[in-house]
C-alpha cells in the first residue's frame, strides 16, 4: 500500500526534475521561432540571425544569474558589429576603382580543365527545364552557408567558451581576408562573364535558388534573389561560401569520432563546391582559393595562439614560484613570543 502511494509521487518528482526553467525557455523559444518562420520567413540577414541565436542561448540559460545573460550579449555584440561592417564594406568594394577580373579567370579555368569551363559543362549535363532533385539539394546546401557556421558558433559557445573563441577568431580572419581580396582584386563569377561581358559564349544560369519553389518555400527564393541583387556582384574570388564550408568541416573533424561522421563532415565542403560551380556562382578556381584561404587562416591563428601561450606561460610560472606557501594560523608566532609546549598559542 505504501509502495503504491509513493509511486506517483516518485514519477512526479522525476517530471519536476526534468522540467527546468532552461528547458521551458527553450521550448518557448522554438515555438516562437517556428511561428516567425511560418509568418515572416526564415531569418537570413546578419542582424536577424544573430538576434535569434542570442535569444536562443539566453532562453536556455533562464534561471541562471543575470550576469551570464549579460556576458552572452557582450560576447556576441563585437562579432555582430564586425559582420555588419563586413556586409556594408563588401557592398562597396567594387566601387573603389580597382580593375575588374573577368577574362583572366575564365582563361585560368580553361587552362586547368583542357579548354572547358566546368560550370558550362555541368549545366549542359544537368540543367533541365523542370526542377530535379539535385536542384533541391543545391538550394539547401547553398542556404546552409547562411545558417550552419552561426549555429555551430552558438553550439560551441554553450559547450566551451574557449573553443568558441578559437572558432570565432578563424571566422573573422577568413571573413576579412576575403574582404581585402574583394577590394584589391574584384572578380566576376561565371554567370556575369556570360551575361554581361561575353567572355563565356555559352549561356550560364544562376541555379542555386530554383529548388526552393519545389519545396514550397518561395519566400526563401525571393529573399535570395533580393540578396543577390543588392550584393557585390564581383566578389567571387575567393569563394567564402566554399571557405566557410571547409572551415566548418576542419573544425568538426577532430570532434567526429566515428568514420561515418567524418565522411559526412568532409562531404559538406565537396557538396558546397559542386553547388557553387553548377549554380554558376563560382569557378573551381574560386573554390580552391577559398580552401587555400582557410588553410592560411588556420595556420596564422595557430601561430598566434602558440605565441600567446608561450608568452603567458613564463608569467604564470613566475607568479606560481613567487607565491609563498600558505601558513596555518595556529603556527604563526611573533619572534619575540615564546610558548610552552602545552600553552595555547598567543597567550603571554
């Protein structure tokens, strides 16, 4: 009888233990996000995405000290400012008077591939009047560039702040290395060389958004068209879409313990490369240079982090060596005061 009466209470205790403020906040956040996406569409701009990410992290931390919420906001605010500055600067990079690279990139591409431009060849083989499954896949892969790096950053932040700092350092280095190249070496993508200058005689179509209609997400396709229309059209070299996909893969590689996870991790940058070339957004040269930038950024960040550790270690060792060992209060005596063996310390 007693056992039967205690069973419901025990289940109730388990339920109350599982329902924490953070889990309730996360559930409410997910409902709000789904409603927003259904009414307004998926948030794609930097400010909107970062705002939703910060809101999600704060929701998970409901019930914790307010200082943690403030720290989350202050940690992400400089990153948001840097990315907004990048967006605005990238938009004017092609107005600074540097010569536009069009035909030279096409010539390099043809030289690498025996006179063939891979974008033209892929579209001749795969492009059809009706949307195919690979068009849907290309739309999803291309869209992931606007979500995956930042969701990964949020996951790292919740898991390990030092890992987040290391990852964000590489994100910003890659972002501004690409921006500097866009300013000094503006280069046109394949669709531009076909439609605007004629350096590619064959027609090249922009295909990365056509799969959205098949999924019933016309708002995403409309957003992509607006974003492409307002962006810098000659910021193709290097491809930061390819670069960020590779950075995500390289970052996740040591964390993926099983072989099939590593296969999925490395398939991501390869799928992004196919999407960019097939979709007419980038040459293979752009993709390879984006990957090369990732290697350079990782190397520079590693050297800086090692230099910083070597600089801080002697300081930490000096502080540790110079700190006196703690002395128990009962053993501290004045030099002029002698105590008998059985006498309480401090009595005169």
